[in-house]
C-alpha cells in the first residue's frame, strides 16, 4: 500500500502484513444492516453504489434505510427468530443503531460475521462501561460517578461540584436522558427524571470547543482518520460542524492520536466516532477530554460525503467487508448544518421548506432522510456547503438553512 494515502497509517508497524480476518465480502454480496435510520440510509446508498445488495432490519416499516435498501425487514429488535432469518439471508452484518439487544447481536453473530464486534458495541453504548474503559486505558474523561439512588446522587454532587450533568447509563442520544444540575435543589427532580435504575453523574467540562474524529479500522488492522471536525451543539444536539477544525495543528494531532489509539484498544473493525472536549489549560494545544464513543458513522462525519475522496459510509462498508480503506483526503473546507423538525414550518405558518432557495446557493448540497413527520429535535436531514475557506463554508450553510424559511414565515417562539 503506498504510504502517501492520507490518513492511512501504520499503528502496529506491520499492518500490511496483517491478515484480513474472515473472507473478503466483495461487491455483489449482501450486507445486512441492523437499524433503519439515516445512518443506515447513507450507508445503504454507499453500498448499493458499489454494487452490494442491502437488507435493513428496523421495527418501523418504510424507515429511512428501508426506503433505499433492496430488502426491508420490519421486526422488533428483540425478535430473535426474525433476526436469525435476516442473518441467514446476508453475507456480513453491521449496525447503525446502538441499542440493538446484545442477545440479538449474539444470535446474528453465530450465523454471519458482525462488524464491529458485538462486544465493542456493548462497551461503548453503556456510559459507565465506556467511561471505565476510557479511564482505565488512560484517556482523560470528565470526572464521573455511577449513581443508583437519590442519596448516591446527592453524595456524588457533593464530590463533583456544581454544575454537573446526570446522564442515563443507556439509551441516551441527542441530549436525551441528560439533566443538568445547577443547584442542590435540582437533585430530587434530576433523579426523578432519570427514569433508569442507574445513572452516571458527570462533572461539567468548561470546554472551549467540541471536536470529533471519525476513525476507521479495517480487518487487517489498517487505521484511517478523517480530518478533525469542530462541532457546535444546541440544546445538546449537534447543530453545526466545520472542517478543518479551527484549532492548532498540535491539537488536531493529539485528537487523531487519541482516536487511533481508542480504535485499536477496542479492536474495532468498522468506523468509530470519538467526541472530544477541548479545554484551555494554558498550553498551546490545550487538553482533550473524551466525551463519547460511537462505533458507527456519526452525524459530525456527514461532511465527508460531499467534501472527501471517501465518505464515512463508504469507509464503514470497506472496513466491514475487508476491503482496503479509502483515501480520506478533504477536497475542500466544508460546513454541515443539521435540519431538525423545527426547521420545518410550524403548522400555523404552513408550507414546505424552500429547498429551492437553499439550493440556489453555490456549493450547497441537500440530504434528506425520508422522514415524513418533522417533530422538534428530530433529525430530518442536513445541508453541507463547501468553499475555499471554512468561514465562507460556514456562512453559506447557515444562509442556506435560513433560506428554507422565508422571513415572513419564521416561527416567533
Ligand atoms: N460533562 C459535560 N460538560 C459539558 N457539556 C457536556 C457534558 N456532557 C455533555 N455535554 C454537552 O451535551 C452534548 C451531548 O452530550 P453527550 O454526552 O455527547 O450525549 P449524546 O449521547 O446525547 O450525544 C455534548 O456534545 C456537550 O455539548
Ligand atoms: Mg454525543
């Protein structure tokens, strides 16, 4: 493998000699994807473009992935009988949704290879296991305490200080399952809202910005990372990503080193998103704190579809199929803005978003996920804009998002 392929590195010093685990799944074969959301949809598009067949399993019929898959399987995730039939119909399985029951993954893995391995998912989708993995391997994380009762929560607040954030151990995403505790008066209410027997209390990290790295690891151990992304969240949901991140080169290098090392430590085969907080500690590079891991493509990696030689979804495909990882060169600075349900017009103003207006802006691309109900906070799609510099890309994508809703029709809440 030529050494000039950007982002493709040698972690072991011998990746090129590493054997590809399992048979290579060549184009023409069939990929099964567990979960039917937008991540699966964009994966399926990448897979079908390369000549693979795709089967998608999700409880909801006509789901975003099912709409573009060859075959849509509609079944509950704990319907092991159907999952086993699904597994028998495909050559390799991956997932786009983290809360597939472990028993289902195991049953599938007995029939067909599953990448990433179910154990990787089991570690990363449980906040306590995830943070324990990270901290025992020496990666800085926010100070945290497991809490299993309101008394434990009160004691943990006393140790970690205010403000702090109580998160559910499982099933958290897009800020769901999180409550910020600002004063001791919030403790009872926060515990009540948790709605799970186990929570994780995290100290508040006063970050200067949020970063993420999408890392891929192939079946032969080759590792590749996309350019570091800079992310802005609104109400704990990703709002905007710009790439390249506007942070020092040394910070980017540290972020990439962490991502590669975590991917290797997990023995990942597939794609992993590493979310990081950058904290100003007086050093030029700042300090990185690992916030979250997701062993799948990630919202903050969507820029790669329009701005990179290989998208994060094609990279996932290549990794799980045992193909060589793709070149991740960023062709142009890029910004990505999420389209949430609230960016649709409210019922009182009516009308479709003015996609025509947004697309009139040069360099802007539209991605919609095939969801019919624009509920607030629901990810309906995203826009990207590429430009000669990241500030212009950012301005263009925001302009495009604004253009969806003409001023006279904007909600005033
Ligand atoms: N300990 C923390 N300190 C400061 N901000 C936080 C902390 N934990 C979460 N956040 C904010 O909330 C966002 C979502 O939290 P995260 O733990 O990534 O959950 P989710 O699974 O919803 O993505 C983060 O990206 C960050 O903006
Ligand atoms: Mg997150």
